[in-house]
């Protein structure tokens, strides 16, 4: 896709860089820049202003520099990014870049390289993904810290069920490939793991003679299912005890169609639904409707996807539920998805006093989606987050802005998605004008935007109309390099699609030191006071 030139000094008489739209901009401190880019960037994703190559290159440069200059902070970011931030690829790439940079620099301070690699591997296919990235990017000479960190993760993550789910031909690195490369020894606390490792190696290198350990109930049950004649399989699944049989054998819904050698109709879906995770259910709502599953089965799906505990365990972005709500063909899923979206926004703070919330609805917010695989624009994301903040606040003025600006009406307690439907597309990004028109001695200002403000306002940026002692929080959804306003004691910038950083607003306002989301202690001397502030 076409990418606009990088910003330059296009604002007459202004000494700072410019936004991509030509407005005045401000240079971020490296930690702020990396944090915003990390949480706002899906690896290999083009955006309107930057190509995927430019964004990924900027991400790698920042990680490499800070891995040497501030290893503790960078290791914390990467660990948080994969955990609470739930950003898989960015954390795996970042950990690889971190270790590469520190080895090249001969750095020995900070967290061990091995522990950083281990910390970002949280799913059983990720050791193979990280090794595949390393070899593709840096060559087949994998250093010992990487091998040892991967081996630590393998001992944590490899099990019978993870082998059945992730050790498939679609993965570039099979479990056996990983074990061959890192020579992981079994966990002494898992006496069954040695036999599992041997079976994984046999599956990879001698599949025709590989036999699962007789002591492994899941693998032997799976083997028994695979040996059932094809013409008897459907009856086995849809008959009495079919659901339990599939669950015992670790049969995933992805593998079921291939095993049956036929489509999944309603009785088959109903047999496998009890063993499916909440996100698998979410992805298959259209398939359930196409197969015409029963009302009873649909009710169980709706109950699972809207369960507060299930939503918390799935650790999905709120926009997953918004996307599912837009794409689900039947209205019977609407209430459950809206309830799930509400649960996913549980960390949005109930802000006291009066809050001005400004939501960017300019053209640049519509040009890019939140990820390469999503159809949701950043405009939709901004409207959802802004609406959620307004609904939770004690007293809020919710405003959409672009060329013009106006208040968005809402009633406390109504669904987020009802409020989100009242937003419009409003052209250019006149942030400062919106702030001037709507700031009326509020206790705080929140701006949900991509920060690509248009020219035509004073060099102080859009926060200039707000008194310096009043906090302004910019929630950046894009992670672009130029900032639309300077930082300061009461000027904070967060970013991305996860709501975790929302928790920092009450923390900052309680009078304690601002912290990065992964920190349990305030930054030390010379380390700054947290994100952009």
C-alpha cells in the first residue's frame, strides 16, 4: 500500500518535527517510543503512514538499543507484552532482538538472556516459532542463551495435549525439531515427560513406527481413535459418550473434519463444543449457524462466551468481541457478545469528578485496521474505548472530533455498542480546536487518537489550552513516531489495543509515582516517571 513520506519540519517557524499531516510534533523519549510502538504494532502490518518494513525496523532498532542501555526495563516490557499485553509475535521478535543485541555488545548486566527468552514463551507452539524466526533472520547458529531459554520453556509447555494440538505438519518447527536443536532434558517433577519427548522425536523422524507411550492415557486414546475405520467414525462421535470420547483423546475441532473426512454437521459440532475453548467458540459462530446447531447447544455456547471468568481467562482484546458481534449472522449471539465485551473492559477505571473524553474520528483513523487480519478500523476501536471510559466515569463529556467536534450523547448503564453507533466520520484531525471548544475546567482530559494532528494551531500542541496542573492522557492506537504534544509532569501517553494501561490513571492520580504496567516499584533516579510523563 502507498506510504506517505516521513514527517519533517513542515510547520513554518516551528523547530520541532511534524506529524505525518504536517502539524507540529514532538520527539518521544526512547522508552516511550518503544512502549507505544510495541502495544500498537502488529508485526508485518502495513499502515497508511508507515510500511510494515519501516515499523518492524523501527521496533527492532528500539529494542536493540534499549536492550543494551536499559536491559531491566526492556526485559520487563517484553515479559508484560506477551503476558498481560497478550501480543505474541511482537514479544517473540522482541526477545530475539534483545538477545542478539546484547550478545553483539558483550553486555552482561541486567536479566539473563536465557530468562528473557523463557519469559515470552507461553504457548507450546512458541518455542518453535521463536527458533524459526531466529534462523530465518540470523542464521542457523543459535546461541546457547537462546537454546537454554527455549529448553526451559519446553519443560513447562510440552504435554500430551499440547503435542496433539500444536505438533502438526502446518508448523515449520515440529516438537521433535525443537528438541533436537535445544536438547531439552525432561522436568524432574514430570516423570512422564521423557517418554513424551521420545515420542515427539519419533513422530517427527519415524512417523510410520511411532507408538505413543502405553502409560499416556491421552495419546493412547487418540491413537485408538485414529485407528477406527473411517465409515465408523461419525457414529462414534455422535453416539452415546461421543463428547467424552473426543475430550479424552484430546481431539481438537481443527483436526475433527480431517479425521471424519467430511464436513462438520450439527450433531458433530454439538459433540465437540463442550471441549472447545471460548475463543474457538467465538471464531465458529458462523459455522454453528450454518450447521443449524440446536437451540440448547447455542444456549450453552452463548453462556460460555459471555461468562466473566471465561472472558478473563481468554485474555482477549475487547475488539475481538466487537468484531464477532459485527460478523455474527444471527441475532441470538448479540446479547452474549455484548456482555462479553463488557466483561473484557473490566479494567476501565471508574474515574471520579469531571472527565473530558475526546475520540478521534478523522480520516487517518479509518485508513488502517487494528491488525492485518481484522476488518475493524482504529476509528471503531477509539469509539469503543472512549464510550467505555465515559460510561464508567462519575461524570463525563464524550466528544467526537475531526474537522469539527460535537458531544456524543449517552446514558449511564447502557451498552457500549449502543453508544459506539452514534459516532461519525469527521475528516481532518483538529485536536487542539476540539480541546479549546470543549474543555471547561474538567478534572482531566483523555484523548483517544493516532496523534496525527493537522497543521493550523499553536506550537504548544493540542494540550496547550489545558492548565499545566490538569492531567491530559493521550491514548494512542497507532504507535506512530511523532507525538502530538510535549510530555511533562501531567502529560501522559499510553497506547495500543490492550486496556491494561488504563489502570495507571488512578495510580497516577493517587499521588504515587507513575509506573510502567509491569513494574511493582517506582522508577529509580534517572529512569523517568513512567510512560510519557
